[in-house]
């Protein structure tokens, strides 16, 4: 009898396991009525092709083919909802943010946000302008002195450089000084200090995840240890007063110093531990470097593709500089209309992070701004979603939706920002925090450093374009899928963007 019970239990356990693994193939879902591409295979669905290095074109192709609400099949038949409808995004990112969480095991970070939000205010970003200009001027001569030698025979005064590496080093140094009050790189040669090397290696690991986990752990441990030393040094300096901070990198205006000061006066239940501070600032640096440097690389590539736009932008910058290369004051910099238009249009059409995932923490309904046609030809204005559903918010598709932006939505046209925007866009109530765009996300989990990134981009472009002109090489450039979209040359996989660079007037 006992053996029969054991066999029955084993059989039941086996059936349960089979259902957990293969249940998606037999059970029905409310999402099944949505249009979407056929899976590439019964085992992996469309997951491998969508997240393959060169799979970005599929996201755009499927959005154009199947519309604002799409059903994908992933590994073992998992159903995945992909949305770019404005009303759906408003619901997920603003109204029902408690339902749509970043992971299916959510954590709260209100305490961190309460401390960090004032750090990223316009007033504090203004205070960092001096840091940004200081780094920009330090790095500007680098390409013609120490960064890279020319790879090919070019006209006098013109050289070919890896712009992505140049922008990466620039933004990392800005983030180091403004975030930690620490200098990673003095730009006197092609190397940086050990901490900077660790950050770069950690970022490289994100491009090549098959590297040794032991090496990743070593890098993480080193970064944590050095960050702890930095905090200890800053606390000691803060105790000596403002005069001492004036002599240090960042002059006490860096994020870590500001957070430490705020922490001293915060109540016990709102205070962050040193470990939490390290995690927040390190995350800010790691996330901010790739997104901003690659956005700058993309902008310079586009300006090289459109020399008339490059000339127009340079003329605006040179005029604002007074003709002598002087730094443009913060308020004047933000008012430059064409510089702002170029930045907005680049971030509209080429979001560094084109989509993100959310999990439904309970059964819910997602409304749509316009009906979508189901597989059987009917129209629906809302989608029933079950608890545990994985959804992707397609920022890029929303940013280039022809119904909102017009028939030229897929063209890079900075001048569109110099005229009134389409009425449909104004009425759509896009939940993004910046310029009717989803590039920096929206709601409580929007990018906390988007103002920081904007000023950083404009200062770098202002200083660089005042000194250099950019032209394309003969080798094609591709932008690949990864944690952050990155450029490669030809058929390569290494993050790289080479352009011809010449001194203005040479």
C-alpha cells in the first residue's frame, strides 16, 4: 500500500512539474487574442532573436507591423505583453505603478528617493556646471595629443578616433567628480587610476557577460572597498568644515558630499547607511556613463551624417561663446534653441535604453487610447492582464509613433522642435518626465538624473563642437542590443565608433 502511495505521489509530483514547465503550451490566456509574430521555435519562442545583439530592428519592425499592443511568446511558451500605447503607459507608469513593478519581488526605495531627489534639483545641477566645464576643457585637447593615433592617411589636420571611447572617458570623469568627488582620469595618457579601471572593467563585463564571475566579484569588491575609503575621507573633511571641502575635488558640491550632509540632519528612520549611499552613487555612475556617453556618440555621428546641421549648431554655439571660446553660462546654455533641438531629437529617435520590463503584481486591466484589432478581427479598448504577467514598455516605439509625431516620425529632424508640436502629441499625455518622450521613463521610477544628463550633454557638445569638426569614415556603423544600446564598426562586437575629427579652421 505504501509503495502504491509513494508511486502515486511521485506521479503527481511529476505531472505537476510537467505542467509548471509546459503548462503555457496548453492553458489559455487573455493575451492570446492580441496580434504578434509567430515564435521562432517552440522552446525559446521569439526571445533569442529579440535580444540578439542585432535584434533591435525586430522591435521596430514588429511595432510597425502589429501595433501598440503585441503578444510575444518567450521561453517555454511564456506570454509576454509589449506596449507603447500612451494611455497604457500612463496607467502602468503613473496610475497603477503599485501593480506594475520592476521585478516580481518588489522592494521599496522611498527612503533613498527622498534623500536623493533634492540632490538632482536644478539648483544642484547648476552648481555642477563648473565641474562639467572643467572636465570638458581638460579632455578637449586629448584626441590630438594622447588618446589615439590616426589609423589611415587623412588630410592635414584630420585624424580618426574612437569617439565612443573618448565620450566614455569624458562622462566617466564627469560622473566621478560630480558623483563621488573623485577623479578617475587626468587625461595625460591612455590610462586611468585603478578605481577608474575597475569601473570600466565592470561596464565591459556588461557587454561580455561570459567573462569569469570570479573576476566580476573581484572588481565589485575592489569598488566597494575604494568607495568606503572615499566616504571615510569625505566624512573626515566634512567634520573640518566648508573651508576644507573647498580644497577637494568637487568642492563639496558632489553628490556624495551632499548626501552625507543631508544624512547628518535626517531622522534616524530616513537616514541611509554608508552601504546604501555607496550603492546609490555607484549605480548612478554605472548607469549614467553608458547612457550619456552613447547618446553623445550618437549625436556626433548624426552631426557627421548631416554637415549642414553640424555647421548650424556650431554657429549657434560660437555666437553664444562670444567668439572667443568662453564658457556659456548655465542659463544661456539651456536657452540655446538649436542645441536643445538637436539633443531632444537624438534622444527621441535613439533612446539609449529603448525598453524596460514590468511585472503585474495582481490581476488588472490596461486601457488603451485607441482600439487595437485582435487576431480574429475584433477591436478592443482594454487588455485584461493576469498576475505575474511580464510586460515590456517600448519607449522607442512610443517616441517615434507616426500617429503622435506625424508621417516623418522616423526621420531625424531637429527643426521639428523649433515649431509647435503636433496636437495629437500634446493631447496624448505621454507619461515621460522629459519633452513628451519616454526616453527617461516616467513616474516614480523615472530616471532621477535626467537633468544632470541634459546639462552634461550640452556642455560637452558646446565645448567639443567649438574646437572640432566631425566626418564619417568609410566603414559602416551599427548599434547593437545590450544593457544600453552601443555602437560597433562593421561586423565587430566591441563598443566602438570611429569618426574623422579635424580642428575647426584647420
